[in-house]
C-alpha cells in the first residue's frame, strides 16, 4: 500500500511494474489518488493527471 507518496512516485511505480510485467492491473484508492495530486476536490481530475503523465 502506498502511503502519502507524491504523484511522481506513483507514476514511477506504475510505469516500472508495467515495464517489468509484474502487474497488469494496479488499483490505487480514490483517497490516495487525490492525496498525490493537487486535485483534492475531484478524483477524476487526479486520475486524468496521472494517466496523462503515464502516456
């Protein structure tokens, strides 16, 4: 479980897990997503920010 990490940490983790074929699906809870970004009021904006950076 990721505890209060910044968005760069989350993106790096997701990227490496995917690259190493260790995970096909990664679940990060909504509260954690909003904590890692600047979109505390809107988790969909947070998800969009993470997905944009992963591309």
